[in-house]
C-alpha cells in the first residue's frame, strides 16, 4: 500500500490539482513547527494559531471549489431538463437514448466530485492526526469543536456534502422519467421503495451512503465482529486472487465453529450452580466454573491469533479436539466427584477458543465484496449460539445411567457438546480447504498511471471505502517523503505490533476509553448472565427451565435490537451520541437492578435485566464501530491486532466478573446481587466520565 501523499498525487484529477489539500506543505509545516518549538522560536499558542489559520484556508479552498462544481452540475441538469421537456412533446428514441447518456455523464462527474471529497476528507483527518501525534492529541478536540459546531462551519461542508443530495435526487428522477413506465403516472417520489436500477445511480448512492455514515443492518452487525475491513481490490487481478482464496464451505465451517463455541460457553450457565453444589461446593462457585473458560481464552486467543498466520485448518482441528476433551472432562466430573476435573474441563474448553482464527479467516480469505456479509454472519452466529445455549440446557432435563456413567441436567450439556464437536471435527476434516498463502499481489505494479480519463470501474473501487471513517487510515500510516526524526520511520510505521506491549503503546486516549467501555459492558453482561441462576433461585425459586428460558429470551433480543439500531437509529444519530446514550441507559439498568427494599420482585429483576442487556448490546456495536475508526492502522494486521485487543479486554472483563461472583459468595447469597453490581456501577460511571472527556475526538 502506497503512502497517502503518493495516493493523493496519483488519484487526484489533474485539472483540479490546485483545489486539493496541500498535504505535502501541511506535513512540512508540522515538522517545522516542532523544530521551532524545540528551539524556542515560537510558543505553543502561536503554533496553534498559525496551523489553525493554514488549515482553515485549505478547507475554504476545498469548500468553495466544491460549491462551484455542484453549481455547474446543477446547471447541466437544468439544461438537460429543458431538452427532456422538448422530447416529451416530440418523442424521439435516439434523442432519449442520447439524453439518458448525457445524464449518466453528469453522474460520472458527480462520482468524480465525491472522490474529490473523499481524498480531501482523508487528508484533513491525517494531518490532524499527524499534528496530534507530535503535539499531544489535543488540537483535534479544539479544532473539531470550534469549527464543526459553528453556524458558518466549512468543515461540515466537507463532511456532510451539503447540496449533493439534491443533485442525486435530480439525476434519479430524470433518469427514471426517461425509462419506459408502461403507462404509469407515478414518479419516484410516489414509489420511494422502488429504487431506480441504473449502475450510475447505484454507484452514487453507495458513495453518498458512505459519505453520510449511513449504515444498514448488515454493516452494523459487521461492526460487531471487529474484523479488519481492508481496502477493496482495485484491479481484476486482485479480485481473481481473492476468489481463488475463498471457499464457501470453509467459511461456513468457521461460522459453525463460532456458533458451537458460543453454545458451549452458555449452555452450562443455568445448571452450573447445581453442578457445583452436587460436588460439595457452594452455589456461588459457579462463577469460577463459568469463568475458568474465559481465563483460558485470554491465553488461547494469543496463540490462535499467531497460529492463524501460518494455517487455518490446523488450529481449527486442534480447537475441535481440545473442546471435545474439555466437554468429556466436564461431564465425567460428576461421577468422579471432582470439582477439579470440572474446572479442568472448562479450562480445556477455553483453550479451544478459535474465535481469533474465525475472525482472521473472514478478514484474509473472504473477498471484499462479501466480507461485510460474512462479518454479519459471524455476529449472527455468536448471537444465535448465545441464545441456543441456555435454551438447549432447558431441554436437557432427563436423568439416566448407561454403564456407570450418569446423564442428568448437569452432565448432559457436556456430553451433547462433546458429540457436537466430534461431528464438527469429521465435517472439518472432510470439507475444509486451506487457502493458498503463497499468492501475493504486487500492488504497485497493478496501479495504472493516473491519466485524464476517470473510468467508472476505477471510480467505483475508489469510492468503495467509507469516506467519513478512516478508510485510508485503516491501511498503513504515511511514509514521510522527508524522514521526521521525532516520528517513526516509514518502514517501522508500516509494521504491525509485535507484542502486547508495543500494541499498548499504539493506543491513543480515545482508543483506551473505547477499550474501557468494552471492558465495562462485558463485565456488566457477565455479571447479569453468570449469577442469574443463583439470584433467581434465591429470590424467586426459579428452576433450571425457567432460568434457561429467561436467558434464551435475552439472547434472542440481540438480532432484533441490532436490526432496529443498524437500520434506523444509527442513520439519525452520530455514533458518539449513541455511545453516550447507551452508556447512560446501561447505568440506569444497573441502578434499577439493586435490591434496596425488603422485597425484590420478578418485574424489577426482569425489566432491569432487559434494560441492562439490550443497552450493552447496542453499546457493543457502537463501541466497536468507533474503536475501528480511532485505532492505529498498525493494529489492523498481525498477531496483536485490534480484534485481539478487544477480545482480550472482553475476556478479562468476564474473568473479573466471574471471580467477583465467587468472592461475593463468601458474604452470603443474600448479599451477592448488590455486591456484584457495585463494581459495574463504578466502572460504568468512570467510562461515562472518560467518554465525556474524549467526546470531541470521536469522529
């Protein structure tokens, strides 16, 4: 991947050259300001003032040109409208065809303008990041706050593409009018759901959707997966290579692995307390039993992530075998009367967590054109497994013996999952196809020289990435043409993190806050789920089936809630607004969960649990979306990637939560609820405060 400075020069339209952001000059100025501060030639306030003015001038230049081009497009559409009116009076087939092509030419020019906005928006983001990197991550907050909220904001003109919507609407309406409508007198406004099927309009709408951060359910689900969304292939050769690596059955096997693992995680939750009691331990030891799987997952995530650099098939085979053995140990612990064997079984299950492999396979081996669907499938499989686990436990209420082996509600989850993993292993061995890792694409040789003509294919590929997210930032950091001694050299800035320590050093304050939020929401969810059996049995005398139904209902809310947020709510509000509101709602759910009176009703528990769980689900999607936007591009590749860091943060939260449940059990079951909710309350308040402090950097 070439650096952004070279990409800007290669992708810009030659006749518009003078209207792009002068990225090279801005980069030199940042370096110059650093030297002047070190030598005492300028103070910090003067540097901020000069840089602000220079960036204002650059943005004003971009905006004025953007408005001029929009006006020219509008004028062309107006002239074509007059020709269309004449053709309506005197129909001519060849004239209509020529007019339709004329409208499409306007559409192509509009796509060029959107590409212009894309490059400049990315340049603004990059130069702000570069300035923050040298001077302390504070300028962006000030600049965005002071500019974007001003009534005469020019920054909003760049990022909100004011006026483009009207041009798109005019093109869509006129092209629709030129099509044969079979006697219908309805317009596109009368049939908003009947979209115009024209490739140019499709390309424009796709570009505008990216530009406005417009999301749909599929994309919102995909954000949960925290899968690196690499840049779309820019050539037919790259697409062909991607297709060679892709194997549908192998993808399905990864998704089934995800589903089975989530079932395996939650199938024991309704019965873990009874199992612990049957082995002579306290019911609250269920926290250790449930959490031991997460403890092992902290370590397994790292070695599976590293292993996936070399193979996908072998780690999946290893995962299946270890999970089979772990579930057998879990089931045999009952007849062996050994709590140790029970915990060892759960540890083995955690050691078999191949979610890092599943994510990596989707990121590396699924073509870009369907990667979002695959990411959504990953999240859906996780959600379905989360719901099916407790539901399946509720069905396994039989009790019988075969030879000296006991089968009951405590052991059957282990036996059922052992059989499931054995069958999965056979399917994996027969059907999985290891992708060819030797295939590489020399991107530099694939890039054609920039010319005068901008063809549709190139424009479409160039606009396939989100314009308001760090589409290019997700790739490699800039390679400075002149080496900046205070920053990393170009080669180093392109390398992925090689250890947890080096990955941590790449975390900005905004990223740390997002990881804290992820830790908080996973902690709150684990407390709710893991102690549900003990709490409901103590206060309401629920049996295993009742707990299983309750947990299954919670799990089934995941997809409908994400559909609502991803399809509607995320289109009406910014991610950072949703982030703050969902945290506050989660805080309300936690507060409402406390037992503060002598009685504790089913209604209070169920309603507070629903509010807490649903808020946490909404928060997770928004949080991972923002996390992928503010995280360094060096964390999008390698073993210690952003997906691993978020997984480790979430897994650590589950471990802490389950240990908290067991520790609180020593105070008595009557104290369990309030004692375990108190850390959730404190962490949630802290995360809200940190979000408030970094709010203006979340864009």
